[in-house]
């Protein structure tokens, strides 16, 4: 029996996920052993998943995505890494109706929630990828193809020994820069003071990414986020929200 016959839709392969070996001396987060990817769907979510996943979802693979084919139309593509339950994804997509939005998340119930909101709201410019953000960028996204990358409220991994799991690292920034088209935008937000400091330290680390000031009224992609569940929790705790934006420099080719 082939794996596709035995693996349920959108399931990640058993065991430790395949990880690309990067040999450029930069830091890449490794979260392969982390168990937060489990979780069950409600019967309603499972039914929607069964009905829609084949059209709007895919799991991590070595197949480079052709957005024009997948969305059935051309358009600038934005990748959101760690979309969670998709609160901002589904609220922003109708406001950027000409854009094709790809949400990357490991947590299946989160993707299922987003899928439910897409179906209920008739939002058809979002597609879902289940997998690790670094691997998806490396293996499924063509170099120079993205208009934007979003990383909203990434897991802060507050303990020092877990900092290497933070998604924003020198290597991830290099990889993101290589997938952005010249002029493309990286937008990150955090409510965690330690993570904000961490990002400050990485602001200038990637030569192909130009740090931009916030606010940035002329930004070519939508920067206005609705308040997400994690953000609301942070605001309740009096956390300051920090936004970081970069523009992919033209003529500076990141080696990847
Ligand atoms: C704190 S939540 C924030 C979710 C959402 N962006 C929001 O603002 O509500 C971080 C999310 O990133 C996801 N995540 C963490 N590491 C990831 C990775 N390497 N690739 C894809 N998703 C990841 C987690 O599963 C989690 O849902």
C-alpha cells in the first residue's frame, strides 16, 4: 500500500520530519521534536477538512508551489508563517483581494479553524500549507517569488536554552530574503520584550533586507493587522506590541 493511501489528508509523516542541512554558518531554528503539532478536530471541522483540503491545502513536500495554478489566477503572493488559528489571515485577505495568501502552520486544529472561517466567509484568496516554515520556504517556495512574508507573534521561547528555536534567526532571514522579490516586504510583530530585543539585534544582519521605519505609509503590502488572540492576551498583560518591517533590497542577491 502506498503512503498516500494510508495517510489521512493533511497528516505530517510519522517520525522526525525531514530537515534540510544548511551549511552557510547561519542559524536556522530546529523544532522537529516539539510536540505542539497534535490536536483533534471537531466533527464539523473534520467534515470541512475532508471536503476542502485537497483543493486549498497541502502538506510539506519537495514540490515547488506554482501560485498561479493553485489560486487559478496570477497575483502577488504573500506567505504567512505561523498563522495560528488564522484570525489575522482571514481578516486581512478580503482587504488584499488581488493578493494570493499562503498560510503556513504546523498545528492542524489552527489550520482547520482558518479553513472554517474561509468557507463561512467565502474567502478564496487563501491557501494552506501544513509544515515547518523554514522547510516550506526552502523546499516549496521559488526564489524571488514573494511580495511579502508575515510572521505575527511567533512563539517567544522565553528560556535561554530554547532561543535557538525562535523562528527569526540569521538563517531564516537569509532564506526569507531569497524568497522575496526585490522590493518585497517582511513584516514581523511581537508582544514579547525579549523577542523584540532579539529581533532588534537581527535588524541589520541580512544585507539583502533593508530595515524600514515603522509606520511605513507607502508600504506596498497591507500592514494593518486586526488584533489576534495572542495579541489580545498580551495587551491584557500590558505588553507593548512591536512591529518590524524590512524591504528586500534590489541588486543584493542572498545566496540560497
Ligand atoms: C504564538 S502563535 C501566534 C499565531 C498567530 N500568528 C497569531 O498572531 O495569533 C505561533 C504559531 O506559530 C506556529 N509555529 C511555530 N513554529 C512554526 C514553524 N516553524 N513553522 C510553522 N508554524 C510554526 C505555532 O504552531 C503557533 O500556532
